[in-house]
C-alpha cells in the first residue's frame, strides 16, 4: 500500500507537468522530466558518439542510466540499449564498431557490475568479465582484442550474517561498514575467452570518490599495446597524496616508475606517439580540489615546463590532439565552463563554444576522436543539457540531441552575470535569474543560493532548481564568493584560513550591488545552500541579520567535525580552515571559522535538510545546531532522509527535499510568492 501511494504521488506530480497543455512556468514536476547526460564518448573516426542518459523512473523510484548512440553527421539515434541495463561507463573499440560498457541489470541491489561488449549492428551485450568485486573503469587495447580494467581486491576478512566481524580503521572510519578496497589492473579478452590479473602490490590504482568528486580514469594504453601507464596511490583512501605514475608491462606484469608519489598525478593520458603522458596534477599547488594539466616525457621521466601564459583555471579535462603536442583542456571560466587548446610552446587558445556551458561538476564532460572531432554535454540558462558536436576545434558546435525540447518551450526565467568588487579588490561575480515576465517597476523577493564545493562555481548553465524558484516569482542570486574556481587561482585560494568571514563579505558586497541594479524587496530575502553553500548560509544568519528565512541543506557547520569525520577530511578539511583542530591553537582556529559556535546570534527561521548517512559532511553538526536554535527559541525544523549519500538520489526524496525547501521560503515570504510589493 505504501509503495502504491508513493507511485501515485509521483505520477500526479509528473502528469501535472506534462508539456503541451498550456503555456506555463517551470514546475517541480518538470525537473523529473529533464534528461540528464554524462560520459560522452566519440568513436575514433568521429562518425558516432555514445552518451549515458538519465531519466526519472517514477514507478521504480530511481534514475535510469541508459546507453544511447548517435550518428554525428545526422543526429539520428542509432542505438538505445534496453533501459533494464544500468550503464556506468562506455568506451569505443579502436574499429569504432563495438562498445565496451560497465553495466548491471537495473534494480538488482546485490548485482556486481561487469564489463560487456556490444556490436553496434547487433547490440546484445556479451559479458567478458566474472568479477566478484567492483570494477573501476576500462580501456580498450590498441588492437581491439582485449580490455584493461581496474578490479577491487577481496578483503579476505571473516564475516557473520553477511557483515564483517570487525576491521581496522586506518584513515577514515565514520559510517564505514568495511574498509576501502585496493584496486589492481586486470586484462579481459574482448571475445570473452578469459581474463588475468596484471598487477599485485602494496599500492592501489587511483580510487574513486563516493558521490561527487573528480573524474577517475587511472590507466591508459601506450599505442604499441605493450604497456599501460597507471596512476597509483599508497592507500585506498581519497585523502592519499602519495600519487605516482607507473608503467606496467602487459606481457610480464613488471612495473616501472614514471613519476614518484610526490608528483600528485592522476588520470594519465598517453600521447598519440607514445612519447609523453599528460596527467592531472591534483591537488595543484597543494590546494584542495584544484587541478592543472601537466606532461611528462616517458624516456627522460622529466615533467615538461609550463607553457607560456599557463591557464589560471581549475582544469579537469585532458585529451591529446591527433598530432600530439597540444592538449584539449577544460574548466570553469568566469561566466561559463569552457574549453582551451593548451599548446606546447605558445599561449593557450580558447575554443569558441558560443553561449554554451560545458556542465562542470568537478569534471568537464567532453571527448575527442582520433580525427580531432569533439563531443560534449552542454547547456545554457534556458536550454537544458544536450549533446553537441564539433568537427574540429575551430568548427561551430552543432546540437546532436533534442531530449529536453519540452523544457525549452516553457516560460523560463532569464539569467545574466552580475559583477562587483570585493572589499579587498577582487572582481567577483554571480548569476542573477529573474522570473519570466520580469518587470522593473515592481519589487521582488530574493532567494540567495550559495553553491557548494567551495571550489566550484555558479555559471550561466541550466539549473532546474533555480528555474523552479524563479517560477514562484522570486529573483535568485547565486554568488561566486572567494574559493570559487572560475575567477583565477588567487581568488580561489583566498578562502584558505578564511572560510567564513571573507566569503560572507563577498556575498554581502554582491547583495549590495544587486539591490542597486534590481528591484529587490529588502524585507523578503532568504539565504539557502547545500554542502558548503549550507555553511555559507549558516554563516550569514549567524553574523548578519535581516533575513526572512534560511535553508541549510547537508550543511558543513563545524570544521573540526569535517576534518575528522568527512571522507575528504584530510584532503580538504584543515586545508580550508588553515589548521588541524589537533595542532596547537587549532581548536581556536576551527571554532572561529565554524558557524555552529555563533548559533546564539541566529534569529532567522531555519530549516535543516540532511540524509542519515552522509559520508561527505557529518550530520552530527546539523543535530547540534538544530538543538542550539531550539533551546534559543528560534523557529526551526529538521527533516532527515534515511538514506546514504551527500543529498538525495531518488525521485521521491528529491521532490520532497525541494518542496520542503521552497515551501519553507514561501511560508516566510508572507503568503503567495511575489504578491507583496506589486
């Protein structure tokens, strides 16, 4: 009965948002109709592209992961794999006629994903691995006869009732039910005739993040097919900074060093001639969540000097051009996520992608063929995600798919970039979205939505949540405070040791400029955000007054809790606050930058939203601050979603999370949104 009620609830939402009935604004149900996209891959000859699309399966209460293949000349969809397959990765064979995928049957919780090969003309997946533990990434051999992949090692620890009896905590143990597993390199024959383990050792291949984090591709073949370069780390922990590059002999399994562990190297990519390896340096300059693209010469094992006028951007893409030398890179760039050609001995060239934003969330979703053709996922404020194609880096982008046409037909809010100067001279910016039919002669309530990260950015891209806020008659402001990664390294690292006060001053300066340029109802301003955005909102309500409401989603509230308990605590925790909570004076440093310790100053009605098992931000801090506000007689409510993850990941809970968020704001904006102050 309960499942039936959930399905009826969700179906009611989606049917209410069915396009074509009448012109209307964006609604909650429309977010469930948006088709998401990830992992674009282009065939070596550039003739076809694959993409994994995500749709809301209302009845099953899950988001699908469906493989599609598109002809890059016509845009025609030539393959749609049965949605019963849940695909996490895909790679084209060298002949461009086959795809290898990591997949499992959808809805089977205990199923282990395997590698399958499918032919474009006869797309029935053929299993080629028999892994008992998780598979991490894959890459075809140059001759197309085998596939390399990462495979988790079995723990070999005793279990009772299906759970480990016990295990030792070495790095991070909060919420863990088993230790992280080492990953070794394996080879599987493409015809399914067998597989073998290549590497064994007291190190592991580069390990993936849970949820959001940098893209992971820890190995790449050399063109002769005789060896593979692998990115390794000392321990299977995302906080490990001992990241080396090694070369594995495919015939013997012998391993040789290319770059020592202090190189902080991940995601290697071999040049077309096999003489160089490009890689991400992470963290760049020792900054948490900061990347650059470097190149090492294989013969001499020396790192190429930085090119003239190196890009002052947080980069998260590296693809060699067909002739080598130059590399296609991507990252946040002021207003949008962009592409550049990083040249060997000349300044970089920005690739003209028009008004498209390449949808970065710790990664740029793009790929390049052996012919130099490019495919990428992109959007703009009034056009959701689609797959685009460029015949070369100088060509105009051409849209290949039309999955989200229905959303473009709605009455959508429009967005532009606001710019201002910070108190210490930085040029800051932020996205301002105004409702459809905006009128300059009336006042509008304002919702501030601070992004997470903090080393991410709000750019001119599609945002379903922002469109839903604007459809309620509210102006939405998404500020890029210091720590954001779209305005250069100096602005990005200015947050280190100044997590709260400096970024908050940036937001307040932006709010001042916003009030000068837009008709804001100063009596109706709400501050909201998730993750670090929740931190910023908590800081604003504990250090400034005058807010009508606040929503803290999965918020970081105590930097000491974050440093000790978060899955990225060593990597990011003390790097942001500037001090470990356990070094001399560290407690005082962390408390001064933790909004929870200023809870007594909060007067704003505050809503807390978290999951029960959040590996990224400890939920205990939300419980503590919630109790602080209750005891201080501040209006507050706290809703918990009993699932794992840094936020919700299924349609029912996502709808509920967003509805509670918006209803809380609406209730404190005094009645019907947008009515007061007409």
